[in-house]
C-alpha cells in the first residue's frame, strides 16, 4: 500500500547562506526537517526534527509555503506534502547528530547551482527571499 508522506521542512538562513542537507547515499540536497508523526502538528514535528538532526534549538516558525511533490526513486513512486517554515534559532552548529546526514551552508550562487529537491521548491525559495509571499506548488520531480 502506498501512502502520502507528510513532512515539515525548514528554511534557515544564516549570514545570507541557506542551510541544506544531504543523505550521504545520495547526491541531491533537501531542506532540513522530516516526517510528521500521528498526533503531531507540523510545527512541533519540525522543532523535534531539528533537535534530532542538529541539536538545533529554534525560536519562531513562520509558515511560508506548501509543496506537493510526486517523484520516483529507486523504481518506487513517492507522493509527499511539505510544509515549509522559515525559522530563527538560538544556537547553530552545522554538524549532524544523525550519521546518515551532512549539512551545508550554501551561498546564494551555490544554492542556485545545487541539485536541490524538489526542484520547484528551490525556485520558490529564491522568489520568497525577494517578495516574502506565500507559495503553493504542485510538482512532479
């Protein structure tokens, strides 16, 4: 049985650099965060995920958009709904707590060139940085 995955993701900007992560088994990047568990609101899930992944204590979460994405990986179909939040933080270390993840702070130029998934989310973030308008995207990667 296939299911729709519901995920909270964070846009974290530090000194005009954007935080992204990568599973060590893959070449593409994505935004920090993770799956929302049953009974958990998206903000709570994101706060938990950032603590689990980076020991990152966050202050405020500002909902900036929603991305519904369908994609194929390893011959399997996926369908995910991503709640995207901009957040501020108390402390920050780029080192992952989870062994399978690496984190990177990309300059805007590096971010533009990187293979970030979903691809349309990367474009939406660049637009959001300029206009601060909410976005809703339906895409197939």
